[in-house]
């Protein structure tokens, strides 16, 4: 459903789609009641009939609505409109930390620590309310132009007292960032968010993730079993102090990890104040009570005389060596003099050994290179190939092309009506084209059913707004023409072109002829440029003109909400009750920051 340019929930003017995730699409919109920009998260259509997903979506709002902190994205409104679950959130003008890392990694350690301290302030507030985020990752962290960091998307948050949430048998979370306890599907608490933030810090400092693999299961196992390479070994500029802080945050045993957001925040503050002092200093927990395997204690043997006790060098020598010593007892211990010829022979032997070892090593390297060039798949644990591109192709052609293939399998996971796509056209695939993977590869695709075909309803005698709403929900283009009529009230539909009962499809243009009441006279079109929407509407109504569709456009010249163009030029002759469309400014488009926001040094104390 194309929502751009429409009025959602009879209040929010949809401006643009700004993001999409596995569960919902996010739109930038204008709140027509409060006059502010907001972000609206709308549950994806494929999940509307899934009670478990809609319950999770509602849980996100319930969890986040009670939180109020400058480092958390605020929730303004929650509801269901025409069957669509939605959440209205604070609109954050900036970029995600993930995009910032891609543009600037590795990030200076001071800036990385500053970003992390703000994240900790936000999640500490949530933890205090009993809410665990459970999906801390750079994609869920926003950076504003003024250096404020905001954590968003409590989509899989839960009250700390509840059981671990799952969908079926799949643990919720992002595999690159979730904690070992999440990988096991066990109880999670504040320390799970700390582990995930440790991974985020690692990525900021190094530009890489600590654990990478094509298989999500393999990455999960790495979180459980493998120790990450130290950030300092990846980026030598990372101070040892913050290196140790990151590794402590990522310790696999929760008892060895930071126990609270406040504790990690305090150590980061210490590092920022004095990077030469290490706040971690390897503070191990008391392990004296742990079960350990001990060597058997040997009994003490009493001896008559201390001379009878063997010296260590004699006690652990093989029996044959001791006999040789006894046999040679009494002989002179002075070695024979070494001649120059003996020295030369000894040196030659050493050089020959070194030469032989070097020759064998070089030969091994050459053999490996030759074998790898001829049979690379021997060292890649199976055949690998780039994923082919199927987006834009017809599904029948793709199925026929890969029929019987042992390397490629095609799976259709969704079919959807899309106005802009032909019937049978693949509009999305996973994994993406060009990704190199081990065969066999399963490509999941979404296929268009083309524009939806249906019979146009009879709209005669309907109110114009109701008729327009019904047509736009079917993704039809609407054009309104006003005619003077002495018998039909103003604003009522007289007829449509084509008429009701005609077969149409999504994307078709429908003309509705609406009564303008008594005979309209010709008037001069007023100038709306520079006015706000409300002022433009007031001006039009004073001239018996009707405000039509509003669209948005970035403009450096005009302030936000100001009219920058109109469908009928100022001074032109226009009939009464004509509809006038306008374009409004969103203000100057912000350019993404090219440098990290400075670490916040405000005197904020985590209680």
C-alpha cells in the first residue's frame, strides 16, 4: 500500500518512507494537529494476520511508552487504523550509527566512548524501569547533528521479570550483536544489553565485527565458544584501558561482565578523563570456592641422612644416563681441545641444516600456491559461487532456468499486488545479488501480482472525501472536477469517469465529478507562495476555492511548512470551487555528519 502523500489515521500526512525492517515500515510524516514532524512505524502487511507478531508490535509500544529520557526515542501515539497497527514516534533528524560507522570507521576512541556513554544513560533509565532492550545494535542508535545519541526500537524489549521471548523456536535478536545467553535461549537481563553494547563499541573502534561468518548458527556458536581478537590488535591506536573495558563488557560469563550500565558508564568516564589509567586492572571474581582438579599429594618420606636425598638433576635423569655417569667416574672431566677444523665442520653442519629447512619451506609454499590456484574449492570447504541476480526477472523464467540445478534453489515467500510492477516480476530477493556463498544456495523471492483488478464501485451521491478515500485505498489515481449544479448539494459526487461497474486496476486514473453548488463565477487566483498551509487554506476559502492535495519538497530558500508552489499560477483566472494543489517546504535538507559527534561531557549521573 503506497502511503506517501496520503493522510494516515486522519491526522498524519505521510511525506516519505525512511526505513523498513523485518517487522515494520517506517515513514516520515507531519502531525496536522500539533504541526510537528513524526516517524510512524506501521506493521508490515504480511504480519497483519499473525497474532504473535501483532502482540510483539503492541508490546513494543507498551514497553517504550513509559520511558522518558533524552537518549531514548519518545513514543507519541499508538493505534490501529484500517487494520494497520502503528506507533507514532519522535522524528530524529540524523543518521544511524551503522551508517556513521560505514562512513568513518574506525572511529576515534574518544568519540566512540562518548557515544557509548550516552547510550548507557538511555538504557540505564530503561533498566531502572525494568525494561531490557535485547536488541542493542548500531542500526537502533541514532546520531543527531547536535551530538545527541538516541536509542530506538524497543521492538523485542520485555519486562525483566518475564520469560525470554521467542518466535516459535527462533531466539529474537541480531546474531552479530546478541549475548551468549541469548544464543542459548536462556534468561536475559541488563548484562545482555551490556554485552551487545560491547560489540557495538568493538565495531566503532575497529570498523569490523568480532565474529563473522555466513551462517547465523556459526556466529551464535562463536559468541558461545570463541574469544574475540582484542580491539588493540586490530587497531593499534586503541588505548589499552578502553581495550580492556570492551573485552570486559564482552565476557561470556555474566558474572565476569559489568554488572550494570552504571558500572560500565563509570569506567568509560575514567578512561575519557585519563586514558593512561586502566580502570579494569583485571579484577577477577573470587574463585577460591570453585571446584578444581588437584594433583594427588605425595607422602613425605623420612630419611636418616640428608645426603641420601636425591638432587633434582639426578632424580629426573633416565637410568641409562646415570649408569654412564657411574661408568665414567674417575675419568678426567676436562674436554679435549677444539681445533679450527672442528669449528669449521660444526658451522657447515648448521648452515646445511638451515639451507635444507628453508628449501623445504619454500617448496611447500610453492606447492600450496599451485594447488590452491588449480583447486581453490579444496580449501573453501565446498563449492562457492556468487548469488545470481533475479530481481526484475519473471518468476516463470527463473524457475525454468534453475530447474534441476544442484546449486540454486528458488523459494517464493510472498506474492503481493504492486501497481508499479508487472505480474510475475520478482521485486525482492534474499540473499542479495553478488553475495558469495557455499552451494547449494536457496534464494527466497517476493513476486508481484501486478496491479489489483476489481470492479469500480458506484460513487454517485457519496461525499467527495469519502469517495476519494475509497479510491485511494485501492491505489487508484483520483482527479476531481467541480461542476455547478442547482439540484445537488455542494461536495456531493455527481458521477465518475469511468462509471461505476467498470473493470479497473490499481494505478488507473478515475475522474470524479463533484457538485460545486450554484453557478460559480470566475475569479483571480491569489498568491499562496510564502504562506503556511493554514493561511493558504484560509485565503482560498475566502475566495470560494478548495485546498487540494499537499506534497512536500526540500528547500533551502523557504522555512518548514511554507508554500513554495501552487497548481494554478497567481493572477490566473479560475472558477469558484476549483481545487488548488500546493507544495510545502520541509526546510533545508540536513547533510549527514562527516565527523563523529563529540563525546558528551555533561555532568549526567546515572542513579
